[in-house]
């Protein structure tokens, strides 16, 4: 059974930093594409960052240069380091993977709130 458990969200002032964690079980993060999505109130869920099995990373234009996705294979955990946070980064952040065709797995989400 695949489980993704996010942590690390919270309230931070603009310009601050947070690191989100996604602890995975039932899959091996190093051989799967792992994503961070976010969803702000009234908006669609959007892809924020992705790391492939080969270690290639992809970022939304809005977070390039501020966010970094990484993984710790020993801990089977994926991270999202967020720096220089802006009020528009306020959202619920979700970890996601799709290791099997047609199957999507999501974490429960972690709230990030950035005050101005």
C-alpha cells in the first residue's frame, strides 16, 4: 500500500523559508517520479516541482530560483525547500506519485501560509 505523509508546513512571514517533507512507504522514491503540487483557495491544483528517477528536476516558473526539490534515498523521503516565500505561495502543498499506470497517490496535504 502506497502512503505519502507530508509535514513541515506552517505560518511564515514573506521572505522566510520552510522545508516540506514527504515520507513515502510502499514505493521507492529513488526509482519513481515524485512531485509537489499546491492548491490555493479557489484555484486549480498546480505542479510546483518534480524530481525524476534520474534526478532531473523541473519547476514551475513561479518558483524557479526559490524552491528546490530533493530526496533522501536512505530515508525514502522527498523534500521541498522553499526560500524567499511570497504571499502568493500560500496554499495546501501535496506530495504526489504515479508509480503504476492509471494510479495516482496523494498525501493528505500540508498548509503553507505566507503573511505579508
